[in-house]
């Protein structure tokens, strides 16, 4: 009921319980894996192989980056061949660890170019003090911080010079610069062929798609799309998805956020009795007794299991 007909993409680590649950609820094809965890496990496998020392390990990790971030199938195959030439066992490891769930060129659903859990980690860091408080205090503190953040974003809209914000303008300027020397060919309809000097790619201005999939993934015209749009004499900012634009951003922050009043919250007496504002008393439920485990708290992540 909440998501309706939307295609929901879940990005997580490879915990077996998560894999099983996501497959049952959303479908395994909608489950993208954190690349950071993939890379850590690959690094551990490298250590076991003891491949050509420290420099060899760094080179192998760079090759894995090339595989993961390749947007085109041909670039993926080139990166895989390079790794296979370097070490056949490493290439076999990649093939056996489901690249269709973490390599950009192989994951066919829209994951918005999110390859890591950085967004969740940023949220955890944002609430690094509050998250240790009890649920009632945490909830109130979170609402206060969120309210301040929304006001800050709303006030930031007045600093926009055009229909899109400064961060998106920077990304567009960068893509325009990359595609400045690309050769474009007009085709019938909304299709255009773009040459970046290495390959020909197809850009569809009507559907807002590019062979490299960067436009579809981010909602911001890629360098190939920018070249095609400018070739037609259009404004690139018009082809940015609506949720980045001023009108929709203004609508997002136009509502109000209700506060949580606490004047009628129950109080706890020294003897543990709970009473409300009307004088009613209730038994107090103590939290479960917990016992600290032996040894130092774990700091390093437990390596995710191979599938």
C-alpha cells in the first residue's frame, strides 16, 4: 500500500537473512549489494592468495573498481579480462560472487549510483550522540534535529540563481565540459548518436536515456546527453529531473512539521510507580537484564558470507 506500483531497490550487505527476506518481499533482482563490503571480502581473499605483494594487492583492488564502476558491458568485459590476465583465481572469485548485484553494468534496476552505505553511515554519524538515549528521548531529539535541517534546506532555496541548485549546476557544468568535443549525429525522432572517441552511444532525448545509463541512474544528463542536448540548441537544465528543480523543492518544504508535546506524559516516581496527569497509576516495566560479553567490544565488521 505504501509503495504502490513503484519498483523498490534495496541496497544492503550480504547477510543471509537480508538476502532471503529481500528476495521474498521485493525479488532478488531488486537487491543491490554494498560494494564496500564486496571490496573488503575481495581484499581478504587477496591476502590469502598473497598475490604479488602490497603493490599487487593495490593493483588488483583498482581492477575490481574498474569492474564495479564500468557502465558499459564492453568496459566490464575489458576490466574482467585484465583481472583474469593478472590472476585467474581473482576473476573466478568475481564471477562466483554475483556481480549482477553490485557491478553497475550488470545491475539493471535503478540504484541511483549508490554503491556504498555512506548515506546510512552519514545518518548514523548525524545522530551519533542521540542514538544512545532511550527511545522517547531519541525520538524527540531526532524530531528537533530534523526540523532544523528542513528549515535550513528551505532557507537555502532563496540562494538559488536558477531553476536548479548550485550543486546540480556544478555537476552539469562538469558533464558539459567532458562532452564539449564529442561528435553527435542526428537521427529520426528523439534519438541521437554520440561519439566520445572510443565508442558510439545512443541518447534518447524524449525518454531521457543514454547507453551508459548514467542519466537514468541519477536524473542528471550525463556527458553524452549534454553533448546531444547542446547540439540541438536546448538548455541542459531543462532535462534535469523535476525533483532537483526549484518548484518541486519549494513544494517539498512548503508543509509543516508538527511538534511532539510532552506536558501530559506519564511520570515515574522514586518507587518506580508510573502515574499520568489524571492521577492514574500503572506498573513500571523494567528493562531486561543484560550481561556484557567477555572480551573487548568488536570493532571490525564480520565478513559477509559468500553466496
